[in-house]
C-alpha cells in the first residue's frame, strides 16, 4: 500500500506542527502570561505585596537608630546610602 504525495505532505505538516508548533505556542503563551504578570498596573491593584517581607529589616533600622529611607513603592526601610530599594529594586529618590 503506497501513500500519495498529498497524504505524505499532510502527514509531514502534522508532524512538524506537533514537533515545533505546540512547544512554540506553549513558550509564547508562557511569555505572554509572564509579561502580563509583571505589568505595573497588575502589581498595583493585585492586593498582594511583591517581594520579601520587609518587617525584619524595618525593625532592625528602628532598633539600631539608623536613619532609614522608606521606599515610596513598597514601604521597605533602606539604609541611608542605598540607591535602590532592597525589596522592590525601585530607585530611591534623593530627598526621601
């Protein structure tokens, strides 16, 4: 039983779709969801805190009587010589 050229072409296309198309679709959808999850608007209204717990470091700065800079985004205390927040990596304003 011989297969026709058209049937062979269809089988090859299905094979290539399964071998390349499905994993590529998965990767593209995963990247899209990752991009959407890191959208600043989603983070702002998600209701959950992004990053590590800031309570211990805030308490450390209070106990050590170090003048800490508070991040305007996440509220974490940062040392006086910090340029970026240790919690959310937001650039700290010079006047904060």
